[in-house]
């Protein structure tokens, strides 16, 4: 009887060993060590091992794939609130590939390609509210080259221009937060050319009184029942403002006296149009000379 029991136990152990071996080879298990005590496959690392503050003991700290005890492929790291903190791509135990970092609220903080401890190619950095802050481009050496853009937290463009080997190159345009142009700085060989650079005055904020004129012959409201009817400008809606010569100087949609979307026309003393500035949503989007 004892002999039969012993044979039965041996048979069960052989079957269990065979099943475990098959699971290990198929990669179904996690936190697996091979016969050489090397980490293989998917690993989930909890705070029982790391002992980090602000994490629960059984909370996941990071997870990803090991190949011969070296990180390989995508690895995910977490905040104490269980939201994703960063996702890195590993090659031979070193971050090398697409990387994305997050704020604790879940919004993306920065993203791009990481190689040899440097950003390469297209790179984006965001404000915590989710709006884009920097949109840069790097060459293969990790130096900023090509078109670069900075943004205000409200989403409006702050600076745009080209960089070459980490230095400004050509015309760098800077904007006010309202979207109007602040300056155009010209760079050559990494230095600024002051003679070619231009600084613009801040856009003047005109009061509503400055628009409400009793002279109805300078304002046309095409939305009136009679489209030839001239009406006083009340600062809101679609209007065409004309000078004394009958030339349109502003047209488009206004709010509280400000042109929001439309065009501004500028003329020489002899009446020749020399500049048209296009606005959209309160921002200058195009200037035609």
C-alpha cells in the first residue's frame, strides 16, 4: 500500500513539474526566474520590494518585461494615486525609444523619442491644464534644430522660429499673450542683428466711446434690413468701418468695440492700400503687405 502511495506522489510531482515548465516556456506566469536565476518575461513590482513612502505595501510601483534580468520594451511606472507616472521604452536595460511622462492629474507632461539620454526628433511639453507649452525639434545629436514653438498657458503662440544646432537662426517672432506681434528678432550665426530686428508697440485698448460716433456716414451694417442703411457703430456684431474717403478700414465681427475676426486695411496718404492684417478669434493670423 505504501509503495502505491509513493508512486502516486511521484506521479503527481512529475505532472505538476511538467505543467509549471510548460507555463514558464509559454510566458503565462509573471515574476519568473529561469534556471539560471535570471528574470524573464513580464514582471510586476510592488511596494513590498521597493518600500517607497506614500505607497501601500501591495501597490504596484512598476511593471514591464525582463530579458535576462534586463528591462526590455515598454515599462510603466505609477504614482501613489495609481495613475500612470511615466512610460519608457527600454533596450538592453536603458531607456531608448518613445517616452511619455504624466502629471499626477493624468494629463501628459512631456513626450518624445529618448535615445542615449537625449531627446531626438519631435518633442512636446505641456502645461498641467493640458495645453501645449513647448513644441520643439531635435536632431540626432540631441540638439534643438528646425522649427521651434513656445505657447502661453491660454494656448496662444508665444514664440516661433527656427533653431540650428541649438541656436536661433533667422527670424524669431515673439507674440503678446493676446496674439498680437511683440517683436521680430533676426539672428545670424547665433547672434542677433539689431539693425534688422523690430519691436512693436503693444496693441492699444480702445474704449467703446472712441467707436461710438455720431457721424453715421463712416459705418455700414450689412445685416440691416436695408443693406445700404448706415447706422452708428455700437461695438458688437458685423460691421464695416470706413474713413472719410469711403475706404473700408476695418470689417468683420466686433465685440465690445474690438475686432475679433476680420480684416484691418491701411492706406498711404494718397489712398493706396499697402497693408491688410487678418484677425481670427482676436489674434493676428496673417499680414499682407
